[in-house]
C-alpha cells in the first residue's frame, strides 16, 4: 500500500488538469493498494474523477 496526494497522481498522468482542480482536491490523500508504480492512466483518471465528486459542495445537491 502507498498513500499519495492526488496532486502526485495528476502531475504524473494528467498535468494539464492541474489548473482546473481546487487546492483541497489536490491535497486529498489517496491510498493505492498496489502503489503508483502499477497505476494505469485509466485508473488515475477514475481516481481524479471520484475525488472531484467527493469535494463537490453538497449545498447544491438536492
């Protein structure tokens, strides 16, 4: 297991997304079962998408 910040994942696979993510999203701690070494780009994108959803403002959801 390896714990990394979401920003590490974004910088490695999708650096072009960096400006569009909020600071609290980028600072999210992500636990990777098998570590960054074998993380695939499609898995990285799924993690990024999930993190964005987790940080959405619930006040707008009804």
